[in-house]
C-alpha cells in the first residue's frame, strides 16, 4: 500500500487542477488523483446513463403519437424493442459506474485508514499523551468514512445531478422551449429552499450529535460509578437524570426531524408544481394542436425526473462539507512530526551496552521546571544500577529517555561512548529490554505475549524463561496454560502476573540493556527474591538499570542513585549509604526494615494459625 | 496473522434476524399506538395520493384532451394541485410521527437497558469491560433508531406502494397487468438470492470492522510497548491484512448490488416494453384508451423504484436487528436478587439499633481462596470500631459483604438480628453510609455531588464540617472530569458530607482520610463523632492515628481476627498492632 498521503508530496499535487477543484484539500485531491482513471470511467458511464435517460419518454411519445396517427403495429413493436434496448444499455451503465466509482470509494477508504494507522505507528509517545484514544478512534472510523463517502457517493450524487440537469432540460427545451420554460419555472424556488434548510439542518444535526456525546458520557459515568451508586442506593435518581437527558436528546432529534422531514416533501412539491402547470399549459397546447399528446406525456415524464437531481444537489453539498471537515481533522494527525528513526549517517549496528548520562537536564515540552537536573552516571555491562526515590522523583523519566520515548538534549546520553542520536532508533530499541511498572499485554496467548518482541527466535527456550519469570505456578491456574488468551479480550491477570509476563517478554529478546521501571512493585517478597536471583543469572553480562522504592530490590546493586526532585542527591553501594545517618536512603531503609520485619512476623503468625 | 482473537463472536451469532426478537420489537412498537396509528394513516394518505397521480393524468388525456373538455381539465388541474398539497403535507407528518415513534421507543429501550445495567451485580462489572456495556446503551440503541426511522418507515412505505400499485394495475386492466409482470418471478427470485448474499457479506464486513477497531484501540493504548519492541511493521502488516480483507468484503457486497441494479433496470425495461407493445396493439384496436396506456406505463416505471429501495434498506434493517438482539440478550443477564422490590420499609432498619453480628463468615472471591476466614464478631449499637491489618488482610472485603456486593461463601451476617440476605438489598444499603477512599464525582456542581440529586437542600452541617477542615467550599463549582478542579479539602469534605446528608444508621469508612494531614483529619472526625454520637461506625484505616479514637480496634490478619481491644490495650499486648504502630510512626516522619 502506498503512503503518499502522509509524505508532503511537494508542489505536484498542490499545483494540480483537482487540488483547486476540491477546495485545496490535500487528502481529497490525493485520492481523486490516485483513482482518477476509474473515477473518470465511472463518470463517463454515468454521463452516458444520463444521456440514455432522455430516450424512454421520447419512445413513449413516439408510441402514443403513432397510436393517435393509426400507424401499423409493427412500428409500435419497433418502439417497444427500442425501449428494451435502451434499458439494456442503462443496465450495463448502472453496473459500470458502480464497479468503477464504488470500488474507488472503498479503496480510498482502505488507503486513508491504512495511512492513518501507519502514521499512528510512527508517532512519538508524546503524541499519545496528548491525544485521547476516543478521539483517535473516531478519526479512524467516522472521519475516514466521510472522506470515503465523498469519493464515492458524494461524487456520484454530484455528477449525477449535474448531468441530469443538463440532459433532461436540453431534451425538454428541444421538445418545446416555451412549455419547458413554464414547467421549469417553479424550480427556481429550489435554490432558496436549499439555502433556507441547509444551515438549519446542519446546526440541528450538530446539536443532536453533541447531545449524543453527552448522553454517552453520562452513561459511562453511571457505569464507572456503579459501586457508589449501589452503595448509596441512588439508582432511581441516576436513572431519573439519565431519563431527563434522553428526553432532551429526543427533543433535539425531533427538532432535526421537523426540518429534515419538511425539506424533502417541499422540494418534491416545488418540482411537482411544474407538473400542475404542465397539465394546464400542455393541455391547451395539445388542444390548439401546437404540440402532440405524446410530447405532453414526454414532458410530464421529464418533469418527474427532475425531482431527484434537485434534491441530490443539496446532498452533494453536505457530503462535501463533511468530507472537508473530516479530512482536516485527519490532516491534524498527518501533519504531526514523526519520530526520528534513522540518524543522518549510519550508526553502529551493534550495541555492547555502556550507558552514560553526562550532566543531563531534561524538561517535558511545555513544563515549567526541569524534571531532571545534572544527571551524571555510567552503567557498564555486567553491572546493576539502581534508582531509588519517592514518586515523582524522576525515576521513570530518566529510564524513558534511554529508549528515546522523550528526547534528551543532544549528546547528554551516550551509549558505548557515542551520543545516542547517532544510533538508528530501531537498533537502539532492539538493544533495550524495557519493562514498565504497569505493562501492557495484548489480546494474544500468553506464549505469544512472551515472544512478542521476537516471534521468530527459535534459540530461546520458552520453558526456561517461564520458569525464570516465576510464571510456572500461574500457568497451572490459567484455563489453557500458556495458550490462554490475555489482554482486553482475554483473562484478567493480576498486577503481579502481568509484571512477570512482561519480564518474560523482556528476557525473551535477549537485549544487552535491561531497564526495569519499578517492575516488581506488585510482586510479593518471596517471588521478588526469586526473580532477583534469576535476574542475576540472566543478566550477568548485561547492563541493568532498575528503579524501585523497595530497598530489597536494590540492596545488591553495584551503584545506587538516590533521586530527589529530579536530582541525584546521594550515590554509592547499600552498605555505605545506610551508614550515612539521616540521609534519604537510610530513612527509607529504616522504614522498610520495620515493614519487612512486620511482614515476616505476620507471616509467622499466619503460618501458625492456618 | 489474522485478527480473529479480536472478534467478539457472540455479537455476530446469527446471520438471520431472529423471529423472537422481531416479535419483541413489534410488541415495543405497539406500545406507541398513537404515533404508530398516525404514522400509518399518513403513509396510507401519501401512498394513495402518489398512486392516484398517473390515473389522474390518464383522465386528463382521455376525458379532457381527447374529448376536448377544457372545464374538466381545469377541475382536474385544481384537484391535482390539492393532491400535491395533501401529499407534501402527509409526507411531512408521516416523517414526524415515525420519528417520534422511533425516538419514544428508543428512549424506552435505552431506559430499560440503563435500568437493567444498574441492577447487575458487582461481580458482573468485575468481569465485563465497561466499554462493552456502554456500547449497548448508546450505539446499539442508535442503530435500532436508524432501523426504525429510516429502515422501517421506508420499508413500510415501499411495501404499501408496491402492493398498492400491483392491485391498482390489475384493477385497471388485469390482462395487461398480467403480461407486464411476467418478469416479476425472476426479479423476486434474484431479490431473495441477492439479499441472502448481502446478509452474509454484510455480517462478515461488520465482524471484520469490529476486529479492526478492537485491534487498533489496543495498539493505541499499548503504543509504547509496540514501539519499544519495534513491532510497528508487524502490527501494521496485521492491520493492513485485515483492512484489505475488510475492503474485499465491502467489494463483495457492492458486487451483489452491481448485479442487482442492472437486473432491475432490465426487468423494468422489459415490463414497460411489453405493456407498450400489448397495450399499443389494444389501443390501435380501440380496446384501450391512450390515457390508460400512459397511466399504465407510469405505474410500471414507478413500481421498480421502491423495489430498488427495498433492497437498499435491507442492510439498515439487518444492522438494527443485530443490535436489537444484543440488547435483548443483555436484558436477560442476571440481576441482583430482589432488586425489583421497592424501598417501602426503608425507615424500619434505618431507625433500628444498628447492631452487626458476623457468624462464622467465610468469603472467597473466586470460591477457592478465602479472603475472610470464619469471622465471628459482634459490633454493638453505636459502637465505633476500627479495622486494621496489612494489605490483603480482608479489611475492605468486610464492607463489600455488609453492602451485599457479594454474598458470603458460608456463615451469615446479621443486622439487628436479621440475616442480611433476607433484607431487600436497596433497603439494606440505605442503612449504611459509605465513605470511599477514592471520591467518585459525577459531572455537575459540588452541591449536586453532595446531595446526589436528593430532594432536600444541603443542611448547614456542611459549614461545621468545612470549618473543621478549615476550608470555604465552592458549592456551586462545576466539576471537571474526575473532579480534578477540587481542592484536597473539598474532595475530603465531599466524601463525608455526601454520607452525612443521608444520616445513615451505620457509617462505613473505607480508608477515608488519605487526602488531608492527620491533624485536620482528627478535627474532622471529632466533629463527625460529636454530631453522630448515636450512630454505629466501622472504620478501615491505613494510618493508625485515625483508629486510635475508636472504641475498639480489630486487627485482621489473613481474614481472621488476630487481636482486638482499645489502642492502649493493644499497645500493651505488644503484638501485630504494636509493630504496625511503629511502622506507621516512622512513615509519618519520612513522608
């Protein structure tokens, strides 16, 4: 699939006629250009179909006039035959435009959707912090759909009504110009009707849509707060409120229905007025032998045919407006800057794992103060570095800078002695196994979640990794063992289980750098101990940086960095740090020692009573 | 790899609209007799006026023009104008009444679903993602709405038009009619054939789209993980594959239409041509008037438009039907027991003694690993009891059991001597006032969040409690999402005041005071206790400073009572409590 939509395609598309014709809209112009050939053929068949539409009334006219003139039956049979032929050709055209235009429409839907999703995968994590999932999903659905509809239905309706408004009046004026003028006269009111209703329908439609979002939000609220609602036994009141909102929604919908339901019949009425005039004027002309009866009948058929294109013109305007608004919403995303994937010069292909921070200061875009200040340390392969600090001290931020989720000032982070910017992002991230505190698992089997980062790897042993991650016991409790489906659609794992699956997933890719961001927070003390033991084995030659607020997780680290409000306030090994009286670390330690003490005590109590 | 895991199969169980659901829907429809009757009346009126038009033109030709009766032509012209007014008017009213009908029906159904959701037991909420339930409430009712206002009306109108036209042309000239509709059996055969195909491909398309969306949502949520493991290309390839299949499915539906539309055109061409040939022959022989022939061909042409529409609307109808099926499916989910009973004897228990007794209570969420083990405990009327213990000791479970969010696995709990299971659940819950750890806020003002839309005005109690915290609450503040514009003090006040306003017999405090410092917290509780001296209090606490003021402290460990007594007694005992106390003190120093 091509990704032409998202790469600014230079002056070419912007200079094209199509670009100007669709109101300088890049996405619409791109799509129409891409499918210009089938669209052209489609429009051509549509035009041909509209020309054919002229003939059936003419044939009817000829037949009636032939009957009146007492012509032989063979002539009438000939007209009937022509009638069949015209309809046969019409049928072929109807097939043709559908195949050409509707297919282009579906294909453009596919293309926009694919490009949009591709773009999402290329956007940096910052983007997803700012944009809500609901909004992105509605772009991928509603907005893609209205762009697609313009390329299909919108174009069809527009072209159909334009062609019709040319062919049918031409035929009418050719038959009898004066009568045609009379019949068409009331239709001059149509543009005013359209103008009058357009704005009203649009604003009422929007009001109803907006209220629908409110109704959904309130439904969501009542379900999220169900515990409170039940505890307070206020189901009745919540229901009453929801009912009231539903009523308001009904009222808005009916307001919309009133204008929408009047618009169609009114259009129909004005066009049909022409028929009333025809009835008077046409009869007079037939009686005075100015025209034949057949002509009058043909005129009637033509006038009836004009109802549709009049209304269709209105539809095509709203198709266009919706598509325009939607493509603008999509472009907001397409215009976002991608992650910088590759350096200007090809960097090293392999990473051995020395991570160095050189006086790094970091501030989140738009934030008022630095999240990290003067961070300086080196983590060598085969060593463990631990980050300790309370919530908000900067541990997660620091770890997130290494895989470049956020961009550190250039040169402030080095890997194997080279600035991190010199590495290809793919190679960099493949060399890092990152486990976050609240890891995300996908709707796949447990086994597939484990091999997620490298499904083709056959050298690794799944059994061993599952054992090392202390998942063996959990597998026994899962309905289908390692084939159990996880994620949104599957089994809900506990926080600790999720963390351990994520650890297995990280080990599987066998990366030289391991980053554990408070990964063991939901794991109990015994399992933690075993995991730490396994970690020691698994990462003997690797660079391990882990953050935790549990002393037990960090006490054996080769260096411990104590973070406080974004700065390293203390560093050293455990035995040195606890000796510093009244330091942050020794206070943590003291506090947790007591807690652990208690835990052990409770353990012994529990063991005695159960 | 396909995205099959993302398809919620139960949502696409049936390919055919089920008869049971259809009957249920029709019942709903007949609930709105007035609008249904009016709507149908106007449909008949508009259909009749549309039906009469060709006949009128036939009359103009035969009796007016050919007989040169100008007066008749003028009368018929005026009549035609009147007919147009009637047609336009009845179309307007028809649209309005059917919209009204659809909206009222949808409101009823929406409320039914809402009501049902409110009555589902909490254990159902634990299992089901909230998003799926919301979809039922909003999207499914919307697509049913579309089915009614767009699908149903058009189907009904078209059906009437087709049947009416057929009858009328047979009345006009049955021989000619018979010859003209010779092609109909073919058309009907193919209509059925194509709609069957449409139904299947339509279902496939919907399934594929729902999988695409589920996959996309998951990948947006887990984007960091995708990017960290460099899985973008693979994930994108999976998306593209299904996207392509989705596109092919859509193409397949279009293909069906593409065959169907020319077929209708051909049939209509053949029908009209036959009528022209046969009718023309008869007209020459003088057996048929020109007006009749014109009218006849008019009818034949207009017969095919509703058939075309009919097939078009079929998918709207189907999508509405599958939504209806999901909605009715949900309405069959089991609700909390005796939720249906009204809250009649509410005051009986709320004025009771306020005594709670746990008798050999054991409870396990999954039925296997007990969180509460054989708990025996009596809480005297107006006693103030604190529960402490480390995480997982079963403290919060006690509250869930008292509120009957879950039934005990064995044993029983008595309120004023009556088994909880025997008290209507909402009546029971009205006895308790729960102060939660996380304050859930609804959209609306702080005042509305305190009164929770109750009938009474907020009493002046709020000033006393606010005074204890030392804040000036902004009662008319419009709350942001999750109440993020509330101050910590206001948040705390809200959680207490909301309960205090209900004047419950028994207070349940679930780790209530995490927002404010211990001094303020102490003042707030003192104020609360002095106002509600004649009330029973159960408090679960992390911070021991909070429970010190209670009459009795229960130390829970692994679902059992480990120690019990006043603060002083427990300190003297030197057990778990004493150690907890030491940790607590340490924590307060370092935080």
